[in-house]
């Protein structure tokens, strides 16, 4: 009898712990169902960003980078791309890419879903606030991933690490949250009959390895600071006048 009561109590505690997640799943399912049944789109919004990366961002000078045929083949035809590799006077590099969806939102996704297929392992993911000067100082919240890939070699440690920062921008909408983007997108489709042309911006930099753990950690902090500074200068160049960062 005592064992049965303990089993019941344990299951009740598990149900209480899972309740917030169940509610979230039900709400998302409801939003998706409403989008499918009632979300008739009467128009596609204009882009929320300027689809052109500047030639220079502070001390960083950019050169255009090509889009591969494989990338284009896997996405809808009206998907737009813009990308540049930026370098400073010391030879450090920052890669910036924009993918903008057309009528079909399949062009936009979280990098966490495609990085493993490319051989990358996500070691760490966090949200970081980036100071942005947009007619008054505000903060852009970006998603920052630390990723790693090992290449096949001659037995040596060919471990490569990078920082990958990303966020999404639509018309009057900015967020680093994939869930928030889906909620906004569904709401605007249902209530306003508008399909956002979401843009997905990524900023990537290599993490140099140090001769010691302390030096490697210092390199990572310096790289994070450099990328945040780059994003802070980049954002005002991309945004249209009506778009403001979300908190």
C-alpha cells in the first residue's frame, strides 16, 4: 500500500513539474492550428531591413562572399542572400550573412537545427545583450552559440571552435527567439493577414586557441567583445527607420 501511495505521489509531482511545458506546447499547437485554418494572408510585408551589407563597419572592411548552388537549391526561389567576410588591419575575420525569406517562410530557421548536419557541435548557447546606437542607445538581444567541429587529420587535435551570433528581423519586429518569431508571425497572419518577410542574420568569428586554458578563455572573451562591437555598428546600417530592437 505504501509503495502504491509513493508511486501516486511521485507521478503527481512529475505532472506538476511538467505542467508549464504542457501548457506551452498546447498554446503553440493552438497557434499553429489557427494559422493553418484561419491565417489567410492578403499581403506580404515589406522587408524590415536594408538587404545590403556595408563595405566597411568601423575598422572592418568587407568583401562579398558567394552563395553556393547547394544552398540555393535547398531553399525557395524567392529567398534572398547577402554575405560578406570582414577583416581588420590585423587580419582577424568576421563573417556576416543575411538570409531573407520571400512568401515561403521555410528559408528561415534556427542554426541549431542545421549545424549538426554540417558537422558542428553546439557547446554553449546563451542570450547576450548588445549595445546599439539607433537614435538613442538601446540594446539588441542576440543568441550566441559556441560551436565546435573536429576535422579528420593525422592524429593531431584538429578541433575548430567558432562563435555564432544570430537574430531575426521582420517588419517592426526584432527577436533572437525562434519561438517568439513564430508567435509574432502567426499573430500577424491571423489578425492582420500579413506574412512577414523575416530576415535571419548571423555573425560568425573563429575562436583562436591559446597556449594555456587561461589564454584560450581570454581569447574567447576578447572575440565575444569584438563581435558584439561589430554587431552594434552593423545593426543601424541594416534596420529600416520603423524597426527597433526588442528587449
